[in-house]
């Protein structure tokens, strides 16, 4: 019958490979499909890629065509098979570094055999058939095409792929620029395209590393010594020695909600109370870029800037760093992260290892059911509750981070969970934001209660910060209505403030600290509190408790804030009043900001910390065990 229809071999191979891939994506990998659009993309993408790959056959002479189709089919089957076996082991997809890295070969070899299943052989059935058809019926199924048909075929197959890419971009804006998660990539563009993307990112990184010039470290070190690192002694030096450090990264919580009401109700009653008994920084800015939560983590652990493109975790997650978890390991600290999301989101499973984390409690450490899920996953209350058993058995002193999730865009919260009413404006996002922030506030309150009950509270220092903005500039009109003013570019910068609360149980000298500060300052602050000095380290932040005022808080796009000015959109504003000033007032700092961002980028792109012999010992396992 095939003969009569004259279906070309390349199309038979493409359709079979597409179909087989779809079955594996949909029913074998555990990919979360949240809506119809995702379902459609998942169906289209394996066929789109398969048709593009196999349609290249049309430009070849029949003999070559046969060879190309046979070996492409074999290669495709092997790619699926290898990823499947790897996935069974690591619930993740193969990355280029993971195959290039020798140490993983060991892991892989040992567990590969046990991860293979007899029915994996089915992945090769279509390939066997293609080999058979090519041999027996090859001359009936392989044709020569004229120029016009060749062009038409290639154009058609690429337009199918383009449709797939456009749909993926609509479903997940900036998918390629931001990377997000290997699961997202596979779900949206398929395994083959994911591997191409992974190869491009990795080779770019490799080239920059090969070109690296280790002597730059001295120049950068000299810059930070002369311009940033404050030598005056901090009043809090050593105060945290031997104590547990507990970070709470509060998803999308902006400073604007602190001490503010909606419909006559406080948005964050617990945090409002807590700051009376804490050091509260009310001019603390997030400095993240496209890597959002992961960028904030990177800033906090390294005191370096995130990158202009993508998430550092994703693009440079295997660099050598001098991160806090690694440094404090030498001082007897055990480090961990709690985050009830897929472990590979933002490439955390890989990046945490480079940062020196000992343990990552990701989604699979939690009991996530339909009943305790809100929005992106496990609700914050259940998250904190279920974390306690791990925290209570953790070796002390520990350094740990809790990353909340409920207050994530689009802030969907069932009425039954909401303690306050929504705001009323033309922005659904802003309206819903307040009840979900309140939910996180209540979850943190519960966590404090749990900490007290477990006895861990008094031996711990708790640091809460907002990871980044929650409401983007697209909602300025509604925000203006809420704040009762028109939002100017100056206000947009001021809205990038997130709360920073440092709570030290038993400490009396608490106050509101108004100095301008940013996420980049947390590493030096915490290290000083722990009494740890590392003369060789390179940090772009300052100890927030030291006397000298920070010179500026730089944002990734070159905008910045100082004690006196806010510089944005090429305009200089008075920081207190928001009045426009002469541009020249802001000019001198502008160059410094760019220089500093550039230095930080060089450190990352060229992986310069690997040239530093003082880098602390051993990396963390960072992995789930
Ligand atoms: C994902 C969570 C949210 O694991 O941290 O990430 P975000 O979208 O805010 O960067
Ligand atoms: Mn976030």
C-alpha cells in the first residue's frame, strides 16, 4: 500500500519518530501539562522537529537519502533511549556537561543497567522497520526531487517548526532568553531542540572560559578594595557565631505592602509586627534580571551581579564560585535549601552544587496533593509545616534557605484561603496580589510558631527578604490608583524596593535602617555577623551594619540609586522628593556602575574564581540524596 501511495521514506521515518517521541514525552516522562495549549504544543513539537530533520533528505541523491534516513532514525532512537534511562535515574534530561564530566560517567554506568527496561526495545522498532524498508523497498520509497520541490519541502517543514516555536514563545515568553527549566524546554520544543540549545549555551560558555585571563582577578580585586569593601568594623561583627542562619526568600513580596492596608485591612500584619522587633531595611532594593528568583539567590550567596542575559544558574551554573554555603562549611556549618518545586527549575540542582550546598529539599521531599496545592505548587503553610521534620534533625549550626511559592504571579488564590478581599482596579494581577501576599505573611507567622515550639528559634537568626518585584510596570495605572498618585519612572524604581528584615531573637537594639542597600549586600553582612573574614574574596556589596554608607545600588540595566539620587531612563531624580535634577548630578556615578557591572560579568563569563587558590575547599553535594 505504501508503494501505491508513494509515501516517501523520509516522511514515514519522520512520522514514526514524531509519534514515538510524543508517546515518550506524554506518557513516559513526568512532564506537568497545565492547560490545553501546553497539550497542543506537546503534540506538535515532536512532529515539527522530526519533519525538519528528516526532510533534509530531499536535497540528497537517493542512495545518500537512504543512508541519511536510516542513521538519523537510529540516532533519534538512541537519543530518546539515552534520555529515558537518564531520566529514570535523575528525573532530569541529559546536559552536555553531564556527559562530558567524567565523574558522572561513574554514576551513570552503575545505574544505567538497572534503569533499562525490556520494553525500551520498542524505541528501536521503527528504526528496524526503516532499515528493512530502505533495503527491500528502497527504490520505491526514495525519490529524486527537482529544485522547486526541494525548496518547497524544506520551506514547509521549517514553517511547521516556526509555528511550534511561536506557540512555545506565546505559552512561555522568553523561553530561550531565560532558559527556566529543562522540563519547560523539552515540553515546548522537544528533546532534539533542547539538546541543540544546551549545546549552544555550553559552547558559548566554553569559548569565553578558554579566552579567560586570570590576571584580571587582581585588577578586579583592587577595584573592590579601593571602591567598595568597607574596612570599618561592623557593630554586629561575630554576633551570629555558632547560631543558625535561616533565610526566607519571600516570593514576589515588595516593600510597598509593608505597613499598608487594602480595604481597611493590613496586608502583612505579621511582618508589620515582626519589624518592630527586628532590623528592618526600608530602602533595600532587589537587583535581579531575567533569572528572577535564581538571580536573587545568586546575588545573596555571592555578592556578584546577575547577568544581562538569562539566569546565571542556567548559563553558568557549573562555574567555580566563592559562595556563602561553601565558605561557611570550613566553619562547621551545614547548608541546605527548601523549595517545593521541581529540582531542575532554574537549574538549581546543578547550581546548588557549585554554590556548595549540602542538601536541597525539592518538591519530592514534600507530600504534595491536590488539596494542599495553590498556584505553582505546595502552599506556603504546608511547605513550612512539612519542612520542620527535616529542620529539626539537621546538624547545627545550619545555614538554610526557604523559598516560598504561593505568592507567585498570577496570584491565584481560592476564596477559601483568602483572609482579605481583593483590591478593586482594572488590573486583575494587582487586585489578587494582596490576598496572596497575606497568605504568605500568615505562612511565615506559622513558621515562627513552629520554630519556637521546636526550640530552634532562640539559637537562630532569621533573615527575610523579598526576592523581586511582584507587580510589573504593565500595571502602573492600577498601582497609581492604589497609591493614589501617577507612577513616574522615579516611582517605578522606588517600587523595586523589597523588605529586608533581620530578626535576632533576644536582641533589643532593633530599628528601621534607612540606608540605601541591595541584595548584593547580604553576603558581606552575613559573613561579618558570623565573624568570618576572607581577605581574598571579591564582593560588590557592603556590610549593611558597617558605618560607611553604600555608594550606590546598581541595577542590571545600568540604572542606580544612591543616598541622594535615583537615576533611570537617562534622567536624574532627587531620591527623597522625586524631583527631576540636572543630568550632570548623576553623571559621575554612571560610569562607575557600568564598570562594576562589567567586572562582575567578566568574573562569571570567564569563570575567574577558578584561578583563585584561596577558594574554599570542597563543593557541596547540593543534590538530593
Ligand atoms: C520557581 C520559583 C519561582 O522555582 O522560584 O521562580 P520565579 O519565576 O519567581 O523566578
Ligand atoms: Mn520569584
